[in-house]
C-alpha cells in the first residue's frame, strides 16, 4: 500500500490495445503515523547459491546471511515460491554469487529497527503503501535509480516512487470454497455479513484496515463512496456498529496463508483473502476456491532498498531484473497479481490477464486502497479496533 506528498487519486487509465489490463493510477500521499506492526517472525530463509560445475544450487539457509549475501525479503507462501523460480534463482545465476530470500508479514517498525541498528541484514524488501511512504519520509530507503529500469514511463504511475518500484497490483476480496458452497454463493460483502443465509464462521484480516471498508460496503455504502464516509466520525461509528453484527462469527487472521488454511479445513465458510493466494492454491493443490471481485480492495506493493545496504548496487540490479518485461510477465502463470511494468502487463496472455485485479471487469465496483487515509488514521483506528476486539 502507499504514501508520499501529493494528491489523492484512484487507479484509472485508458485500456491498452489488445485487451491488456488497464493501467492504474494511485494517490501518492504524505506520511504520519505507523500501522501497528504485523507479525515480525520470519517464516523461512533460503540461500540461492552460486553456479558451480553442476549449475545453480539452491540450499536452505540455516542461519543468518553474511554481510556480503544479497538478501531479498517478500511475503512468503506460493507467491514467494513463484518469485524464487522467476526472480531469485535466475538472478543468483546471473550474479554468480549467493542470494538469500526471507519472508515477513510487514510493519514499518521492523524496517526502522534494522536501519537504525546500523548496517541492515536485509537489502531488498517488498513493502506495502504505508511502509513505502513512511520509510521514505524517514530516510530508511535508498533512492531508486530509474535509469537502470529504463525510465519511469515504463511503469504505471502508481508504481513510480523516489524510494520504490512497483512489484505487484493485488486485491483483498471475499473467497469461499466452491466445492462446499454450490447452490447459493456469496456475491457481495452484504452476503458475507448474512449469517442466516450463509451460516458459519467468517475470516477477516485482523485490524481496522479493510475491516472498516468491508463493513461499510456490507451496510450499503457504494464502493466509490467508502472513504468519503469513513473520513467522518459518523462513518467510523457506522463501520464498527456493522462489525458488531458478526463479531462473534469472525476468525481473525494475520498472515496471508491463514485464509487458505481456514477455507481448506472448513473452519470458515468464507473469508477475506489475497486474490493471488487463492488462484495460486487452486493451481498448485487443485482447490476450487472462488473469489468475488465486486467490493474488492486493490493496492500496489513496491520493492525498496534499505538505507546503508552493503549490497546496494546488486540490490538495484535485482530490482531491474525483476522488473524486466521478460521476467515480470511470467508471474501471472503462478499467482494472479497485476503487473506494474507496462510491457510486462501487455505480454500476459488474455486468459491469465482476466484473473488479475487490473482486468477491466475486475475493477468494476472495486475500491482503490486509500493510503493517505490510513497513514493519517491508522494509529487511532488501530487503538479503537483493539479496544473493540477486547470487549
């Protein structure tokens, strides 16, 4: 997700020829408070070692990387598995020396601690909007060398930032198991809230962000008006009142893999989830999980380089490698995330492009995450959310 010092906007741009996904614009905003840190535990470390006589060797890293190992950090799960195949391993081969990858669950506090400690042990990190804007404002990131990327005009405007390069466009939306719900299926957040029509537990990402927007849409607010309503005290009260209706029926999740587990186990009848995780598990494990695009909230993640990285040049080269059209265009084969690099997006086959958040049909009644709103209000609303949850 996102922050900078400019106007608020939404992701809109003319559709490109040949049915390619529409380009997207997003607001760049200013930065104040920090979102409550997410789970800081790294789930894995993997070393991608150099080329030997037998070719590329991938080894599991049992401990921390040496200061000279380029370390790339992303979100784990089937998404990072795809990144390993498309980006990390081929780049290690090109670089001719080890590359490590780790996973995290976000939080500007994690980055702040690493940078303030001196030489960070991470180099390249994929971040959400708030982390991008706050970290850039606080001087936690190196500036991007856009010449190495072929220029800013190669990317959607939402993916261009002094401190970051757009990596993916992704959505959070309703998902359910199509093998369990067949005759009557949810089609909106109002259905998500309807525990009589769809009895059973629901999954929601723990925290006010997304939960409040979804609650307002469930209460009849039009997607285009969600943040206008949420900017008022009455709108916030309305959202929490709507959450009261299903509070006892909600299973709160934090890591992106949890909604998949909740659906697979049958613990929930439906859940909010990241669209790429859903399509990924459908492909890799043969699941029949469905998604509901109307009312989805979409955002962009970016690559950043931590300040004082000992591998700054290699880190910039990696971002250029991961942003090259011939590499980035492979991602939708594994996970259905939109692509910020325009040539890469145009190269995605039509059948795969239809599954992406950037597909024209999927943007209908979707909401662009308002990073400015959350940078300004995350601390206050997180405190209120936690107090509400504890009641």
